[in-house]
């Protein structure tokens, strides 16, 4: 990273193109070379018209006959530094741009949306803002503020105080504009999540996270005592990052994602033998000490069984049967009952009763997550195992049909459903199962967007 190449306001297309040259060891230009492009706070385009029309950005460019590669840069809408990296094989270079605030159009409040625990207090600041709500140094003038939901959180003397769990709004008015800010007053919990950095821990009321391990993991699940985290491959991590593996005694077994029974005695997991194809999957179980390995569900030929979740009493499991949907299986009698259609995926049995969560996937093209990526969001439902009642878990307005990215899970007391909300900004979302009240967590930062597959830590024994 070198000095700032150019400064401009939010959303601006830099007037001059960025031109890079690729040469051989003798300094001669090399044509037809692909140069990889990555950005932070900006996007790159093949032409200035593409940039102005907000066409999909590019992530690669090819050198011309003079060994040159040319792109145009459009700045993002968050003030600060923007970086464009160009790489070819092991060689790379970068340019830094400075994004400045745009023209004043109103006011903004910081924090504009956050999550805190009941009993907590925090100060806020009001500033003149541009169209993307970036603060400017202009004078604000007299500010009048009021609490919309004083039973949840109240405002007094420049401080917001959280009263009880819920969602609260605050209105701010000044001569230069008006704006509404929000706070989620949330129950305390420690979450295990998967990110690009590996397995992390995060509290519901904080945006910061603690890295447990940078090792690639899938599908974290807590051991019932809350002391270790189970991930794929029957690996267990302490919160300090110490890893151990459950030895099943079968070296040919390839273990996937699993879940503990409520008493911590058994683990039900997706698995296959090493001699079977990668697409094969059955439901297996093993005791927590590695003993008693057995295959519980062997699906019909051409199908797979996965994502097993035990009932609170351990007498039944729910699993996904490919091409069929969620199946509830009685371990004592062998009776099986299908809950939903072939597009539904079993997710999680409530830790306290006979409600089960499952999702239906819908794949959509979304530009703001990753250019030209097809992302599958999920609609979450709950069904009674021994009844006909169904619930649609909807953390957003009816206008937005795609609600979660990845899996959703229960809180240990069965009160909350937790997942990564598709709308409005890819934040983690708590939804009260009984009332449907939705509480987004933390600020909508890029780091928060990268969190997925949350698992709620059970309260350790004696923790009240």
C-alpha cells in the first residue's frame, strides 16, 4: 500500500482510469495476461459507463498488446480509505483512494443501531450527514430527541438507558434534518460462529469477537455443559482453542456435522465410509467417549440422510432425507414420519418441547454480497412433531420473502430462534418464537456480515 492516489466524494467514479503494466524479466510488455483484482471500499469496472450505471464490477482484467490493463474505479459510500489490489501469480500491487463525505442532506446518529443488555447505558452523538449518513463537521444546531418505546429503553440527558428486552426507537430532530435510531435490548448469550477467520465467539451485545481457532470448521454445536464446541469431523474445541478428536475406533469413517443429546451422552452425526462416494451420507451415532459407534439410518439407494437432531428426551431424532424432507424417527420402534415436502431441510429440534425448525431454500442472485454469486437464502418454519400446527419464522416485513442465510438455531431455553437475516443488512437476528418480535444484533458492519451458523452457548452449571 502506497500513498493516496486520489480523493473524491462517496459514490464518485474516479475520472482517470487505473492503468497497470505487466512486463517480463527483461522489462518487455506481456500481452494476454490475466490480472486478478480485489477491492476494499470500492469497485472496479471495465469502462467508465459501466461504473456510472452500476453494472456488475469485475474481478479480473487482461493486458492488451502493450502489456497494459485498464480499469475504472467507483468509490464506495463509507468515508475512509478504499484500496484496489492487482495480482498476477506471486506479484501484486495496490492503490489507495480516500473517500470523503458527500454534500450535507440531513443528520445522522451514532450509534444508529446497536444491541445492549438490559441495565446498560450509552451515549450518542448527532452530526450533519451526507446521503449515506456519513457524518460531516458542519454545525448541527439544537437537537430535540424523544424515545418511541420508553418501556424498552429511555433517553435522558444525552444518554440512552436500556430497560427491558425488546426493540426500541428514538427520534432526533434538528434544523438540518431528522432521523430515527434504534437499539435492540437483548438477552445475554455467547455465540459460537463460523467466519473467514475460523471459529469465533461473540456476545449478543457486542460486535467484537474472540477467535477460538483459525482452523476451517463447519456447523459448530455446543456440548450441553457449555465447555466445548463440536464441529465437523467429531472435533471438539475448548474456548481457548484446544482441540481434541473423538476416537470412534473406525478409521474408515468420515464424520460430518453432529449434535449432542441433551444429556451429553450421545452424538448423532452425518457420516460415511471412506470407500463410499463423497455424496453418500448416513446418520450415525457414537457415545461422547467414542464407544458404541453405530449406523442409525441407512437411506435407500440414491438418497442421503443428514443433519440429525435428537429430541429433548433422546427417544427420537429428526433428520433430512434427500428427496423427501425432514423425517422424525423413533429410535425404539423404528417408526418414521415425514414432516414436510422434498424442498425442506431439517434443522433443529427445540431443546424444551416438540417443535422442530426446518427451512426451505430459495436461490437468488445478489450483488451486494459477492458479484455474480448465486446465494441461497432460506425461509424458516417450525412444525409440531405430534400435531398439525405450523409457524413461519419471519424476522422482517412481509415485503421481503427471503429471510435467512444458512442455518437457524434455538436458544437453550427454546424462547429465541437465531439466524443470519437476509434482510436488511445480513446481521444476526433474534426472533422470539412465541411473539415473532425480531431483534437484530450489533452494527451492520462487514465483519458482522461475515458471521454465520451461530450456536448459542448453554449456561454452565452454577451460572445464574
